[in-house]
C-alpha cells in the first residue's frame, strides 16, 4: 500500500501523531466555517441586519436536516479506519465505493426535503416576518446544492481514516477563496442579497466535491475510487449505519434542541437574533479547534481497535481530552477578551454587538466542557459503540434543554436571553459525565482479537 498522505496511528508516539492529524483538520474546518462566516459578514455589512438575521438564523435548521446523513460520514470514517488498521484490503475498497454512493443518495434526499420544507419549518420556528422570506430563499438555494456538500464530507471522511487531513485542507482553501470572491460579487455590485451568498456557497461546495473525487480517483492504493464500481455492499452499509445512524441521531437531537432554543431567541426580535447569530459564528471557530482533537480520538481509537491495541486506545482518549481542555480554555478566554471587536466584524450596530456579548460571556467561559463531551462521545464510537452516546445526549442535552425552556425560562423574572444560554454548559456537564461512565464500562468489557 502506498504510504503517502497517511498516518499509522497504531505505532509510535501518540501526541505527535495526534497533532499531525488534528492541526490540518482544524485548519480545514476553519476554512469550512469561512463559508458561513463570509455569508454572514457580507450580508451584515452590505445588505442589513434583517439579511444578517435571515442567514444566521438558519444554521440550527440546516444542522437539524443534514446531521442524520452527516452521521453516516462518521460511520464511514470509523469503518474505513478499522479496516485500514486491520489491513483488510477488500473490505476497505468495498467501504469506499459504498460510502461515496451513499453520499450522493443522501444529498438528493436532503435537496427534496430542504427545498420543500424550508418555509414551513421556518414558520414553525417563529421567524419574524421581516426575516422569514429572506431565510427561505437562502435555505432553498443552499439545499439545492447540498449533494456537493455530502460528497465532499464523505470523501474527506475516507481520507481522514488513513490520516490524510492535509489535502482536504488544500481543497477547502481554494473553495473558501472562491466563496468569498463570489460573495462580494453577488452581493455588492449585483445586489443579490441572501440569494447571492447562498449561490456562492453552493458553487464553492461543488468545486470542493469535484476536487475530493479527483483525489480519490487518483489514489494508487486501496483507497482508489473507480466510479464504474460504485455500488452499495449490504454488509458494509449495515456497519456504516450501525455506527453512523446513532451518531446522526445525536446530531439531530442537539440540533433539535438548538432549533427550540433558536425559536426562543426569535421571540426577542431581530436585534437579539442578529447578535446571537454573530456570536454563534464566533463559537464555531473554537468548537472546530476542539473538534479536531475529538475527530482525532475517533480515528485513532478505530485504527487501534482494528489492530487490537487496547492500551493505546486509553492513552489516545485521555491525551485528546487534555488537548481539548487546553485549547478550549485558551481560545475561549482570547475570544471573550476581544469579543466586541470580533462581533463588530459581523455588524456595525452597537445594539447587535451588545446582544452578541450576552451569549459570549456565558458560552466562552465554559466552552471546553462542550469539547470534552464530544471528545468522549467520539471515543466511544471509535471503539465500535454508537448507541449509548445518543442516549446520554437525549437525556443530558436535548430533553434537559427543552424542559429548561418550558419551565425555568417561562418564569417571568428568568425570561431573558441569559436564561436560554445558561442551559448549554449545564447540559454539557451532564452529558459528559454520562459518556465517561459508558466509556469505562465498554473498555472493561472490550475483548480484542486480531482477525
């Protein structure tokens, strides 16, 4: 097998390889965030606060609709990494071709659901009248090109499974530049408003999808993609679904609770919505940094499970957790220190900046807890168990947040944005504790034999 652009995670120092894997992944994810951030910045600066609120308020809904299928890309990463670690070449090839066909089918399903359901769902979310139509336009364009997004994410998940996080970074760098340039052209001289930023995102994602397909086609080893051999292997598909479906449902549950939270935020009007949207975009950069180590734990655990190296799994998990705490704490403090200046990138309105700071003070002082929660959940998935993190998330995050909003938040003296946002760190702590319990239980029962 050609060892170019791959990392053997079953041998050698863990932290160095974890950094080598995670840093390009973090950089790639940051560039991915620029797709959304560029949209929000351009409309906020050149189209107004209503357009800013329209684009920004769709994030939780987008995540709700796509997370089920994005979970399958997580399943793809785990299965590919496991077969790669176990040196099972035929199964590895079958997994790659199955996953890429699933990505296309997933994208087409999402297009139908997103285009048809955009306005009804936004109405259900209590989007203000001045925001509703603009948000619906943006969503319909975004989901019109969602297949490209799915193809890129499944393709990059395959590359990550062998430790290749650099080339997806290069792809997103080119796509990110294109997205930013198109945003400026479509919104400023062409006056396309939210339709322009939506179209720019779709075009850039199409470029990313084409490039990742080209990379896989040119792979000289067992990761080679032959478009004529695309078919779904039933056994492989079941394995992907077994890991990916619960992961997708966990994402859906978090997104559903965020949709409920967004609906509560929407009741405070366009200024609070815009400030909240800008703050969420800043949070995403810190989450991405922590998530790089979380994804590293997922892939490292899966490769070592395939290789039968239980002791390395435990080391990977706790090194990842320590890394997440440090990076989440440091970046949270820095972003909070410069919060007003950073929010000012999205809007010049001081009221919007004040609204954003309400959220930042609560989230950025506790955000490392979110990274720890996700890191432990991914570690459990990496050792082949995906159901229990879903149950933990259902109880600790989704149900807890909904109960909070329908009890504490409805008390008149607590009917404030601060009350909404404080539900996040409490839910992260509860879910993390549950995940630690499940992880310890599975590790004690884990019996590894090399096939």
